[in-house]
């Protein structure tokens, strides 16, 4: 619980920097970080890696994801240029921060959610603790007014966040295809 409480300061600072990059001066914390959820993920070792997947390819529905992982490894992100999977080796004492779909939608595509997956390990169990920072289920998300105020065409429509999340969970791990739900 202390990890979750202490993440609030880091998340606020990150969002302030990210919003500044979008020329958003007033940060609406309720829509950017109106709800938080923590998962405790346990990936048992599997000697036959052909038989298991840790977590299939996907992007998070969140605004941001703050990931604390052990030293085992197994996190991979997709390089958007080569479409190849790139290992993200754990760095002791660090956190991995992922941009989620909600922030991609609110930034009108200026910030991209990261497609990622987790591969199990044949020798060791893996543990991770992601904190998902989300809009509230009742929030409407879409490109922020400041992002499109100078005539930029919206790439995403405004959607009820809970509808977006339901759409995500109705589909199998489908990479970044879920974001199409919000495209104009």
C-alpha cells in the first residue's frame, strides 16, 4: 500500500511534464488519474516455454502504468519502426513507466501507448507489481481541448472510459488494435 501511495508523487510529476509538452497548463487530475489499480502478477517458471505465455501482446488502457518488477526479466516492448520485440531488462531500484491508451487518446496521438508482452522464464518465478493510473470509469476521454485548439484534426472521438475498458477486455490480447475503438 505504501508503494501505491508513494507513486502518486511520481505520477503527478510525470503528468505535469507530459501535459507541459502538450501545452496543457491546467492539469485535470480527476480525468488523468481519477482511479488507480494495483496488480500483483506472479509468473511461475515453466521448463517448457512453448507451453505458456506470461501475458500476450497488448497496450494498457491506462493513462500511465508504473511497473515495479523483480530482477528476473521477461518484459518485452514492440519497436514501432521494426515491429521487433525488444527485451526490457530489469534495472535494480528502477520503475518502468508505460504510456497507456487513455493518454494516447487524450494527447491525440502525440504520446503513444506501448505494445508489450511478458514471457515466462524457464528457471525462475517472476513477480511484478504494476500500478494502473486511469481516468474514472464515468469519465469521457478524447483529445484534450488544448491539443486540438489550433485546428489540429482530432484522431480520436470522445468515448466513455468504461466503454473503452469493456471493449478492451472483450477482445483477446490483440496488440494495439483496441485503440481503433476510439479512432474517428
